[in-house]
């Protein structure tokens, strides 16, 4: 929204007689914002301009250290910044205008909040004098975003901008990370105020996340772990967020205990190692879920006992086990499952101390009990719960596409993003992630449409890496306009669409839980994706036969500097197994259609 002449004149009058100390330069709010982003070493901002942020865009125009990426929809701006943050561990930054700019960004903010991703979202707001008067493109940004941010700020005075941004970045990246919204009214970005530099430190009385775990609690954990007969290590996204994968690997190898990850934790421990039992939960492996239910000591690290992980808490609580829970967020501990040894602290710090205490201890795990436990686990593993028809010649099995991609890229520098649905679960099951921050997907919110923006954000950060977006014909259409952004900013990604002509996960639930009443889960009017990709200036390939899967992927990888859309026509009847139905316990698993 443009300011009226009267507003501009009064704003100019207010800055005409500044009470500045000699030698302190005066800067517009928008310029202070840019200086703050530069001081935070921000390289990329994803955004979309509009009236309320035009002074900020003007300030961005006058500098060249920050690259602004113009997306085609604000939701994609936040997702791209989010994907960048997940892959690099840096704070992702997005910039949107007031009103619909903010409401379009809400899905991206909520996605990052549910998965604890460090982000700062800068939103434009109508001039302070117009707030609350239903001005053009006005909405209550602070009110709308309050439940889906770690914190948010409305900046009413340009003199507070530098310190507010310092706080925003500090809150976003420390403790349990999360998105922080900074709402900036138009007159605040326009006003000139004295600027004495970006603060080098920040102190907030009300915000002091604990980093070090309680020594006594860690000692208790060590005793429990070393006396366990059937130990199990269960880890989530917190291990990746605190960059503690090396510590986790040291711990697992030191003890020789089995380990599992949540969907968000994949890659923390190498998936190709025998000690890794696969992902657990609703679509986890039989061995991972059975070990979770039958262990006697469970070490939970940076995970939250989510409903998709443990199924029915009553069923989970049937078996007696001692639970140690390490998490930086005290509110996550004993929230869904009562734990015996809570340890609040940063995963990296706590694991470091835990390892040191184990090494000092004279106690060692009972080798006979551990061997018997491993025998039990190997018995479950022999069931081969992820089997599917690998020899189908008439129709492409979606699992086969993922396995083929894994075999081709396992030694490459590759990142995999996914959307949400069956393809996401198959990617998690069949792509063996050996390194952290390589699997980028929406866990907690389950947001369709993240795949392409995530891939764009990562490709910008990692131009030498291969970036694959595994998606479905449903999800991909939610942000398909970003194919245009991929062309403009030269981010050549490879889109692997497992196109089964259904909203597959919805169809699967309807088949199993709703007696096959497929209400609105079939896609009747799909575009020709290969031609659509070409219309956007990219390469489109249609693959209809199993024998063409590998050659098509090979061809796409050869085209290093082109975005390639691979439309794989896959078996529409294939379901994701194992599967735990809603309300069931994690060991009450359907292993295949024969269990239906």
C-alpha cells in the first residue's frame, strides 16, 4: 500500500530534526534491515514484492551481497528458505508483503514450526497509523502467526529494528530452533533514524535455553544403558538439528546397540549399517517397531514420541521399559509418553558427556544378553517386510524407481527432497540415507507442495550437488509454478514424479479403512507433465515401462545444467506396507495386502 502525500510529509518532518549524536549516520529502516541481514551473513532471501515492502526492495536493489530470489507464490518463498535451512543448518530468510503475502506464507511458516527449522520471515505491514483500520492489504500478522512461530515481533519504531533482528536470528537458531516472524510497518521501513551499528551480542532475560544436561541424570542414563538386556536407541530430527550425528555414531558403535530413526531423523546413522533397523512408526519396518515395543531400556534422542511413531500410547505403555529422553525442549519430555530419566539439554553436549562417562565406567554391556537380543532382531529382519514384486515387467513399481535412483546415486553427492504421500514413504523406506541433512521433507505438518521449492533452495546453496525431488502428480501441482523460478535462477533440479493417477495415500486409507469408497482421490484431468515442463523451458520425459526406468534416470543425470521432469507412470494399485492403522499399536502391523 502506498503512503499518501500527507503521510510521507509527516514522516519526512519527523526525521527532519533528528536528535542524533554527532557523527552517527542516519539510515532508513529498510537500510538498517539490509545491514542487519548482511551482519547475519545472509546470502539468499526468497520473496515476493508488494506495496508494504517496497522500501525494503529498494534497499535490496542498492546492495549486491544478498541475492534475492523472486518466487512465483509466497508459500514457495518460505518453503525454499526452509529447504535451504534444512540442508545447510543456516537460518533461512523469506520476505513477503502484508495481507495476502502473509496469509500465503502461513503454510510455509507452520511447516517449519512443526519440524523445528531455524527461519526468519520478514513481513510488510501497513503504516503504523493505519493498523487496525482495515487498510488495503492489512491483516493481523502477529495474531495470525502466533500459534505457528517460535516468536514474533511487530516493530513500531525504526530505532528498534537492529536489536529486534538480532533477537529474531538468535531465537530462531538457538535452543529448539524455529521460525520467527518480524512484522515491519511501511513507515518504519521509510523513516530515517540514527544507526550506530548492529549489536554484537544479545541478552534476553526471558529466553535462556539450557545447553548442558544435568550430570546426575546423565550418570543415571549410563547405568541404565550399560545394564540393559534389550537396549534400543531411538533418534529424531533433534540429532540433525544440533549437528550431533558424529556423537550418535560414536555412541552406537561404542555400545553395539540397535538404532532406529524417525522420518525426520534419517541419515543420522548410516542406513546401510547392520545396526540400523530402518525407520520406525506407521510405515516403519517390522524389526524397528518390534524392537521399540520389546526393548527393556530405550534411549530417545531429539525425538518426540509422535503419534505416527508410537501409534497408540496405551498399547505402547503395555510393556515395562525404562525410558531415557534427551531433548532441548523441556515441554517435549513426558508429553505423550512418561519417561524415567529426563535430560534437558543440547543433544550434542549431552551425548558428548554420555560417551565420556561410558568410557570412564568399568561396567560393560552384558554380551550374552546383547547377542540374544540381536538374534531376536535378526529373526524379525528375516521376514523382509519391505518386499515387493521386483520382477514386474508390465507396470512400473514405485519402489523400483526409488531403489534404482538409490543404486545410481549412493556414491554421489546427492540431496533428496520429497512431497507428501505414498512417494514420501517409499523414498524414506527404499533410499538408504547414509549422511545427515540429505533427506529433506515435511514431517510434522505433512505439507504437499514442498518438494520443488525445497529442491530450489538446496540447489542454490549446493550448486555442485545433485538434487532430486521425489513427488506425486497430486503434490507437484501445488507449487508447480516454481518451475518458472528454477529457470530464472538456473537451479537445475531433477523431478521424479511417481504418477499413479491417484492421491495415493488417500486412496490407500480409503481402500483399507473406508471399504474402497474412493471419494475424490482419483485424478481425472492431469496435464501432460512432459509438455508442461517444456512449456516452462525445461526437459520433460514420460516413462511407462520398467525397462526404461534406469535409462531415463541416467539421461536426466547427464543433463547436468537442465531441470528435468521425469513422469513415471507407476502401478496405481500399489500400497505402502508395512502399515499401522489409526488407533492401533506399532506392532499391530499390516505387512501386505494378504493382511487386509
